[in-house]
């Protein structure tokens, strides 16, 4: 079994809290659609200008 280091995982920055977050196994099918780091940030998303 091949192991991947956490430093090698893709990451994004949350537009709400501006914190970086990394790929999770539960997002393997929809990583391109993930925008927020958590449910809390998703609920309090920033309104577009």
C-alpha cells in the first residue's frame, strides 16, 4: 500500500476564514467543488460584491 505524506496533499484557502485546508479522503470525488474548510464557514459564506 502506498502512503502519502500530509505535506504532499493538495491544499486550498478558505474564502471565509482565510485559513489553508488540505485534501481529505471524504472529498476525493468532489475536491474541485470544495470551497470552504468547514460547515461553519460554508454557512457563514461571504456574499459576493
